[in-house]
C-alpha cells in the first residue's frame, strides 16, 4: 500500500497545524492494540473469537504454501488472569484447530513473554488473550507474527475482512471450544532471558524494591524472575482471582505502591499493567516516573555508551514537551509516532532507532525485544541506576514535565476532524495562544466511541482552559448525551 493511500485511512489532529493519518477509523474490529471489548459481547463474542482463530489459521496456511516465505509451525496462545480469558483462549484455539492449525498454550504469561515464546519456539504466530489495563469485564486478542511483532495495519485489515466474511456466512462452522493445557516449559526461555539480564546488573542499585503485579499476568512469573541477589523484593497485588486484575492496583492506580515505597523505605517501586507490557515507577522520594522519564534515562545511558542508534528516541504524539526539550539539550531528537507501541516500533525501524516508547510505560528496547515489556524495562532501569551509581530521581535531572491533561469526550460518530471547521478554528486559536510553550493533540480512540483531547502548557490553568474550550466544541459538533454515552 502506498504512503499516500495509507494516509487516507484515518485522521488525528496533532496540534502542529496539520493533520496526521493512521488506520484506526477504517477498522471495524481491530483497534490500536488488537481487538478489544466486553467479554461475551461484540467483538469479543464467541462467534467472532472463533472466527479470528479460524481465519488466522487459514491465512497462515496460505503463507506456508509460499516457497519464498520462511515460517514456523503452529500457533501459541497466552492469556492474562481475567475470568473470561480461558474460555476465550479455548474458543480461538478451536477456530485455529478447525482451520487445520496446530495449537499450544503457555497459560498465563505476560504479553511480551508470549511474543518472546512465539520466536523462541519457532511458531507461525502467537495470540495473547488480554485487555491490558482495562477492567476484568473486558478482554481482547493481540496477534503476533512469527517474528514476534504485532501485525501491521495492512495485515490486520486483510484478516479483518476474512473474519467479517466468515461471520456473515450462514454455512460457517458454529463456535465451540477445545480444552487447553498450559505447557509451562514453553515459558522457560522467557524467564531465563529476564534472569540473565537481572544477574548481569552489578552492583544491584537497590536494597528493597516493591513490585505491583496488578493481579495480572506478571503474577505468574514475577517471583521466579525477581528473587535473590541480595535484594528484598516486596510483592503487591500478585494474588489474582479473575476479577481483581487492575482493580485499585497496577500502573493506573499507583497510590498503594507509592505508600509502600515510602513506608518501607524502598529504593524504588515498579507497577505493571494487566498484561505486563508496560511499567511505571515510583522513586525513593515518592516521585512518579512515567515512560517519558524512562526514555530520558535510557537515552542518556545508551548515548554515553554509544549504543543509541538513529540520532534520537521515538515517542508518540502524547510524549511530553519537557522530554523533547531535555533530549534536545543532549543533542538528541524526539521523533513522534502515532499512539500504540506497534506504531512506535514501525517508526523506530524507519529511522534506524533502537529506543522508543510511550508515556504510558510501553518501552521498546529493540535490541532485546520486539514489543513493549514491563519486566524488561524494570531490569533496564536497574541497569541505568547501577551504571550511574545514582538513584532514579538523579537520572531525571533537568526534565521539566509540562502540566498535561487528557479528557475523553463521548461521540456519536467519528467525523474526520478537519471536516468540522468550527472545531478546527477552536484548536487553531488555542495553538496560537500557546505558541511554542504548549501542544494540543486531538484524536479518536481506536477502541471506543471517544474523542481524546490532550493539552500541555506551562501552567495548569492554561491546560484546563484550553481543554475545556476544545471539549465544548467537540460536544457541540458530535457529542453524545449522558443517556447515549451510558447506553
């Protein structure tokens, strides 16, 4: 697909006076990170889940007959700790089996562990059953190619068309499940990979570390990875019950972690999300360190070691202006991609960069992994602290974080933003007022009927004023009523 035609598939306002483009608006099933929704309801109903497995199996079957394509064997499935994850895994496995594909399971495992296993086990593809940071009622499917990378948009669109055709066919096989038994030995390679990195950090820059596993997938391996080496490891939220994933814990709820770090006099706290592909940090002083802070610390360390490639770091449209300016002072560029770690990785490849990530804590060290990995990120932060013989706070010296807020506005339809002239003028007026001391990003959610507004500026008052004005304009143009938003 040409660059021009691909740009016609979606739109977002970047706050730089022009429109940038992506695929999200054209997709009916796939969002920015796979398929996601309420478990048991479209698009995570049994029929669609079965169709995903069947159609993916057929696509892989066609690829395997192409002599020019080197491909592995079978599909490996992983899941997080939601009560719906196992029946979804067994349903997508049945679809795969119906197509003729071989299926194996790793059981509960972090998303990056599933990606790693897909490559290490020479599988054709991997499927992760998870809705990441969402509440337990939701679930999702993330698909990885045999290379361990998330599917590019072109392949998702093709697969989506096959799935929709299957669902519309009255003669299609009705959904069913097959029993799946986790093969724990499949996870050994991932655990060994992480342990080697941990054991390579010397001296360990912490006496006590608090780890919040979000009652999610990290709970399955955290105690195996983080143990010994003279550190007291304190585990929070590592007793999942199917419904407590992300509930007042993990990367979206840092209050308990901060309190534990301060009351236990810990050197650091780490919070994972439900599928452990992201990590946020609490320093010994109680400071929140998000993905922007990790990117700065990593860029400084890697640049000093001459291990940073591409002349900079790939972030997203949401990366804080403070990060951009701090990197600029180091002679490094912040290259912005659309939101979503697969888009970050695509931009990294294009620019020859080996470091990228999102403010939310998805950090990609492409020399080591194919996707964001919260556990790997924690180990890398330990490495940076050890190399500099400095606490985490010190690694962020000079980072001025601009006040930033995000507001979600429920919308009844996703009209291209540039086709609403009054909204465009409202955004441009705010941009003129903020000038070089602020940024505005307005985009549609890839998974929900929402418009997301991000404003950052020198002062919180400016942020709140402009975000309110833009939200009012969106509500006037395409907003939903309270009844519609909750129906």
